[in-house]
C-alpha cells in the first residue's frame, strides 16, 4: 500500500513540467516548438538563456529528489516505497498527465532521484555525465553513459530496490533517446548549446 501511495505522489510531483513553465514565464514561447522539442534543461539552453536552463535542471532534479525524500520520511526510509517514489517522479516527467503524456526524457529527474537514493551514486553518475558530455559535447551522450552505469552502481552500493528502479529508468532513458542515438550515429546530434537540431 505504501508503495502505491509513494508512487502516485512521485508521479504527481514529477509531472510538473518546469522547463515548459519557466520558458513560457520568461516570455520565450513554447519550448516544445524550439530545438529538439524536449522540455528539459538541454533544450531550454537552446533558447540562449543559461539561467533558465540551470533553473530547469535544478527544479527537474529537485522534484525527483523531493519525491524520494518525502517517501523516506513517510515510510521511515523503507527502500521500496522510496524506489517507487523515484520511479514515479521519473515517469511523471516523461509522461505527464497535464501534457497528454508527452513529456521530457527524464535525465535531470533521474539524477535527482539518484542523489536521494544514495548520494555517493548520485555524485558518481553526475561525474560520468559531466565527463562524457564534456568529451563529446553531446548532452545526450553524457546522459546515456551515466544511465548505463547507474543500475550497476546502485547494485554495488545502494541495494536491490534502488538498482531495480534505476534499471527501469535506464531502459526508459534509452527509449526516450531513440532519436538522439540515431543522430549520434549520423553525427548530426547538436552539440551542447547549439541551437539548431538537424
Ligand atoms: O536531457 C536530455 C538530453 O539528454 C537530450 O536533450 O534536447 O538534446 O534531445 P535534447
């Protein structure tokens, strides 16, 4: 029962589309009709506003972390309700009911939940993301590399519940990055901050 409640609360929190709201509030229109069409921080950066991209990153990660911590507080830090709250927040970001289930790719929210599951793993996957993104200049490559390592790191350090949630989120991150993977293969994926998506 606890798992159902924390999953539902996580989903509701995760479904708040911060990137969309922030860009609209800044008077820059609908971020879904710009760049890659995604509502995440990478695409908000393509509006040319670093501050809005940073705010989107912090808020999208924050909602994932908040969902997990709130579930922990409600259940005396029981791992499965926390894992389901994180997975729920991630699903809410990717498939928000408010946007007819057309949401983002979940990377920042995944990172936030990872920090809240186990801060050591959070730091490790943030470093992997930064290194891969800085080397390739592709945000998506950083996300994919970090997502690939996360379930293994959780299995080694964070426990089975978080590893299972991470494996589920990693599978969905790859699914949501189908187009990015294709563009990486074709070398047409835009570099970080590059406005045009080919
Ligand atoms: O966090 C999403 C990122 O990995 C890719 O975003 O806008 O380039 O598809 P985008």
